[in-house]
């Protein structure tokens, strides 16, 4: 969980590395560093803290050179500090390494190297790599890296430089993402495409077990065993501005406002022209294979897990197949009953989340078919799944997920309808009715986004509180969980989400005078029961902020204030009701002066278990 960037060419590498790292700060931002080959040999500058700290250090004493590697870190082994920052080097300072991932056997390797006389200065696993490469180097950096990698266990992506061959940059990928950017007279490496998109749109996506040798004149792709690989260039056709803030104060706010487009793009060609059928050619299961499905497991982490909870209700209702939704880090260790008749759906915005990937592998090992719902084409999850439903939300930069979550909901609605129409568990007229409602969602989101004043005002009020509750029943409960996570994540205010009917079994003891309770009541079937639960908290002094469907008039009689979302099909309500909750957490974070896009202790892509 770190960001890597590398450059070889004619330009000043320092600038390219810093610009690239700025695009990768979402991967980690507790420290940063660069290594550049200069007239005085390989020089490293690194520092604890945000990239801006390194940038100002480099401003005072720039590193001039045409080849370099850079890194932005999210600490795993060893606290954030100058010395633990990457790049790392060996005792001769002739080798330099940046690394994303974990070397599982680093302690054994370190002990072995110490016995050989190597002296270590940091607490990191990465430093072992630079010493290991130095210890096996015999005049050919590619061979040395290959040899070193055979000794290393774990998941990693690497960028390597040596002063002995100052025109070469070596890149390695084993279970952590890495791409190669191909320019004219210059080449790049990056953990993600935005890092290099300013300079080139021509990209090679490295697969696991592959490496590359980059010089300014070319890129050679090969396996870790040294077999050459020929691969077509992938042309990136999305624009750099889609990865930038586009005039918004924060990425999160931009991404909240991107949602109508993300909904439209994710539905896109998946609704046939007549609007009566879902078409999903990317799901390559035959009708018989779909008929053979006995149960579904949905696996994900965090916000994606919350989308999976909505997915459970949707699939059970539309396809009448039993569904379990699991947190990925728990799934593997609870000996889940997976059979070849189990369909496993993994949900991951980044497609690189280590826990989700491990669960996917467990499912495949047990013979299940795996469908991935992901936002990143070419991600690890996408490459390892049998079928891939891409959520076309575009790059999500803010750590707090918004448009990726709602696009996952859209993907679940489409997939649920697709299963239902294939199995005949829903009438064609029902499919048409839901699809017609779905196509109106983008406009309805726009409607919510055009009246943010009331939410902003509520947000500014709730920040005075230390605790808060979100309650709801059925799908409203799933959305309450997401609203609560969002608020905790970026405002650092403690909140809990409860199934409204469960409060009286313990939690009601925590309700005291003036405590804010956000009550979701969008589900018609459950409305009266939810109102009874709202009365229970009101009776204990809570101030209730209700969320209902416009036109409904009863909630205002029990809640202190009510925010209404446009009318939609009951099943689709989460795709609208979560929007005010996203805005609530955004404005709360803003009011408290927090770093909205980069909340403390968190990183965008969690590639460690
Ligand atoms: C919260 C958030 C996280 C992610 C989780 C899974 O806003 O973004 O909870 O949802 O880390 O990440 P992905 O979807 O990339 O697997």
C-alpha cells in the first residue's frame, strides 16, 4: 500500500517523480522520497510527512538527473520516519529500491544478510531488498533482481536503480499493481495510470510474475525467469482532468457530484434499447450455469461490503437465491461452505484490496465461479475473476468512497435483474418497470445535489456532538451502515448504525438528551415499524433527523426535521438516500477543518491483510 513512480529519459526526473507522486498520494501519504542518478552518483532524498515536505526539501537542494524513482508511503513495517521512508539502499549506496507490498520472509533474509556483514538502518522489509540485490549483483542488474526475487516471499511491486548501470530502470510486479508508461525517448513506471498520464497514454500493464527493463530508448518486458514477453500497448482513453478536481474544493465533493454520470455510464449499454432487458455480455455464464447456482457469497471490505449488503437484498428478492455477505478479512478464516454451485461475487473499487483478493483465491480454490465488481480495469481482482462487471465510475481519488459505492449499487441492480430475468423469477414487466426507474436515478441525484443547503446546516450543527446514531430497517439499515462509516472516516465523530428494531435490545441505554439520531425511513413496507423505533428514541430525548421519500407526511410528525429524497422504486432507494449522508459527512469534516480527501490513518488502496 504505497505509490511507486519511476522515470528514465531526457527530462529532469525530479519534477516528473514529484508530479507522479502527487497523483499517487491516495495510496499512502505518511512519508515520501526520491532517488535520482546525478553527477555525484545515486542520491536519495526522503522525509516523513506529506509529499509537500519532500517537495520543499528538494526545492532547497534539487537533484538533477534524467533517471530516478520515487515513493509515497503508508507504513507497514516500521513507523513513519525519515529513515523508514523509501527509497532504500544498501551499504555501498550503489543500489536504490522503492517497494509497494510486503516481504513476508524479510526477517530470515535480514538475519542471513547480517551474518554476511550487511548493516541495516531502518525497520522496513524493503531495506532487505536493496541489500539482497547488492549481495547477488555480478554486473547485470536485471539478473541480480531476478535472483533476489527468487528469495523473496510475499506481494510486491518494485522499482530498482543502480549506479553501476545508470541508464537502466528495473520494474517488478508480484501481486502488487505496477504499470509501464511508454513515451518517446522516455519511459515511466507507476503504481497507477494517473501517475504518468500527463506524459503518455501508452501503457503496458504488468501481470504478476513479470518484470521490465526500461531505458530511455525502450522497454523490454520479461517474466521473472527471464523469458521475453511481447504485449500490445494499452491506450488510455480517459482524460487527465477526470482524475483531477475539476474546480471542486475537494476530490470527495467532485466525486459526489460525479455520481449522475457514474450511474449513467455504469448502466450504459447494459440496458437494451427497448429498456426492457438487461444485457451483460461480460458475464459469460450460460443459462444452465446460472440455473445451477445454489447460493451466492458476496465478499468485500468497508464501503464495498456495505454495497454488498444491498446486493444481498437485491439478489435474494429478484433471483430468489440465498445470499450471504461477508467481510473479506473474516470470510477466509471461517471455513465458508463453498461448492462449485456457489457463485462468489467480490466487490472492490480498487481491485487490489489484499483481503478481497485472498478471499477470491480461496473461493476459486474451492471450485466456485467468481464474478468481480470493480472500478479498475486490469486490476488484480479483475484479472483473476471469471467474469468482471466494471463500474464505470472513473478514477476515485478521495479516500472516502462515494461514486464507487453507488456504482456498485447500480451494478448489483443490473446483475440482480439479469439473474432474475434469466431464471424467470421476475416478470418482464417488472424488469421494465425497475429499469425505467433506474434510468431516472441520475436526474434524481442531480435534484438532491441542487439542494445541499439543508444538509450543510445539519452537518454544521452535529459536529458539536461526540456521538451519533444512524438507524433504519431493511435496505435503510444497509445505507445507515454506510452513512455511519462515512461520518467516522472523515469527521472522526463516533457514530453507530443500528437496525432500528434492535435498539431496544441494549443500545437504547445510550440514547440521552439531544443526541442526534439520523433515521432513514424510505422503505414503505417497514415505515410504520421504523416510526415506532423513532418514537422510542424521541422519548429518551434524542433529536431526530429523518430521511424519507418526498410526498410522505407522517415522518415530520415524529422527527425534529426531515430531509426528503425524490420518489423512486423502493429497491432503488439506497442509490438516492446515501447521497445526503455522503454530503453530511463531507460538510461535517469541512466544518471541523479536517483533511477531507486524506483522513488520518487511512489510505485509499489497502494492499495488506
Ligand atoms: C471507505 C472506503 C473503504 C473501502 C475498502 C475496500 O470510504 O473506501 O472502506 O471501501 O477499503 O476498498 P476496495 O473497494 O478498493 O476493495
